[in-house]
């Protein structure tokens, strides 16, 4: 296997050129063999016709009368003989006077014409094409009339084959050269694309490859490469922003924790319990941030999770009942249409719902309302609150990672800014959407989750993850 790959041309250009030459060689070989066979047959047929015509003229003479003296030859056919059944030459043309019979092959009553080739042992290079006819009603009785012509030198030597071989070899070189040139010209844009890609680095993803002025596969390849580079650049920008935001968010609790520990070390007589409570709060915030980052990483990686039909209404009512035991506002109510199933991972759907309810509770004054209903082929869950709502210009930004509006920072200083981002990622992973608007029911904000309705036996629209992530408020 190693030896075969060593002899195999490495470049596409060389492989195509070699393949073209090989294919042309096979075609030329077949064409050459056919040409040689047909050419030989045509030359031989022409010689047989000349000899046969001359022999037939002698047959007519023999049938009419005895031939006195020599047989007059016709142009191009000088060898003529009349031979009896015993092999005795009765008459002959001038050049055949005194010569032995042209051939030992005799025509018969069942085969009145014979065609043969005779080569003299003394001169193997001079062969004769001999045609003989049987004449059974001549003045001589039953005789054989022979006419012979020298075999063409085209047949005596492999001239036709040599000519075809020479022409074929002469054609292979330009065929290979044309294939080499045309493939190189065709692949030149590919080499340009490769060179452009080689110059692109992670810090210079803004560069693009040149797109040829054609509409062929290479032009489409170049456009696809540029689209991929564009998506990669966006992903890198998003990753850099995410790392920067994550570093910033992690730095604050770490700095607070370090400050508390340094203060406690500098003043051993201080309130240790208060310092520990503060350190614990910072640690809990760190834990929440790390947990949310891990969940986002799993969503970004599209890690497979167990999926099942989930009654979204039951899930919402369970979360509402869990909050009903609290005596502090806001009050959480629900209006649920039963029997509406979606297809997904139960734990992630619970997390999505708790994120939305937690966000609504932080911004509501007195009441939160959860509704679940069906709209065409979708299950729609809405979480209303009676807070101040979300300004229209910020309704996409609240889903960005680590994005926190001023009111959110005031109401929940320890928040991570990742809750709504995770919620939208989960919704898109289930083939759904999550957006925010104004609540007509309570006057605050309403977060609307739309997921494909699960029809028994199949998940209606249970698709892959969408392309846009978000952050929490």
C-alpha cells in the first residue's frame, strides 16, 4: 500500500493529467487497432478485386478458345496462369513463362473461387495475393485460372500499426500538456483561496478570500469559505466578549471575598461571623455564575439530553403551587389549558420556567400571572408581571449574556445576568422562541415562550438549536 501511494501523483493537477493521458492512450489504442484492421482489410480487398477482375477476363478467353502463346496481362496484374487438374501450366503471361504454378490451392466445384497468399521461400518479403477460378467447360477441359498481384508493402510490413502507434504517441504529449495547462488554470483560484486562508489568523478574521468572476463550483466554494469566516469571526467576537464579561463578573465577587478575608486578617478582633456571612454570600454568587456558565457551555455544545413529552401546563402549575406557600408579595397565579405537551428535557424546561418566574418576581409589585395555551401548532407560555416593564430599545439586549439593566442591578445586586440568556438558549434548542413585550393583562412586562406542540407519536417541530443566545435581566 505504501509503495502504491509513493508512486501515485500527489497533486490533483498531476493526477488529472496522468489520468487524461491514460484515458487517451486507451482510446487511441482501441482506435488504432480498429484503424489498422480496417486499413489492412481495405487494402487486401482492393488487391483481391484487381486480381479477380484480371482472372475473370482470362476465364472468358479460356471458355471461348484455346490461348495460343502467352496470356496478355492487364495493367497492374502481370502474373496470370491456366493450370490443369494435374498441376501442369497450360498457358501463362510473359513473366510467368516456365514458372511453377502460383499456388497449390485449387478451386473445386463447390468452391469455384479461391483467394490465398503465397510467399516464396527465397524471398519472404515478396508475397503474392492469388485469386483462382475453376473453369470446367474450356477448350482444355476442367482447368484453374489464376491471377496474382504483389502484396502491398503496407501489408507486408507492420507499417499501418507503426503509423498508428507513432501518431498515437505524438498525440499523447499534447493531450497531457493541454490537460496539465487546463487543470492548472482551473485550479488556480483554488490555490489562491488556499493561500488567502493560510494568511488568515485568529487575530485577523476580518480578511476574506478572493471570489472568482465565475458562477462555477469554485466561486461557490469561495463564497462558502467567506460565509464560514464571517460566522467564525462573529463567534470569536462573541467568545471574546463572553470571556471578558465572565472575567469581569467573576472578578467582583472574588475581589469582595479577598477584601473581606484581608480585613479579617488585619483586624482579628472584628466580627468574624459577619465577615463569614459576607464571604459566604460572595461564594454563593461565584457558584451561581459558574453554574450558569457551565449550563451555557452545555447549550452551546449542543450536548445531548434525555427528551420526553412534557405537559407544560402541569409544569407551570407545579412551579406556581411551590411559590403559593410564601406570604410575601408578589402573588403568583396561573391560567392553564390542560393537556398541552411539548417534547424536551424536563429539567431544562423547569430551569427555563423558574428563570422566567424568578425574573418576574424580582420586577413585579404585587402580582405575577402565568398562562399556558395553544396557538395553532404551538404551545404558548406567557409570564406577566405588574412591574415597570422593559423599555422597547432594551428588549433584545436583556437576552444578551451578562446584560443587566439599571433596575435589575438595583433589585438584584447579586444576580449573574445569565438567567434570560440561558432561557432563550433552551427555548431555541427546543425549536422555539422567547421574547419580551408589554403585558396587556397586568401592565408590566410579558415574556412569551413558544414551543412546538407535541403530537402523539412525534414531536411537532422539535428542531435543533437556533443561532442566537441571550442574557438575563
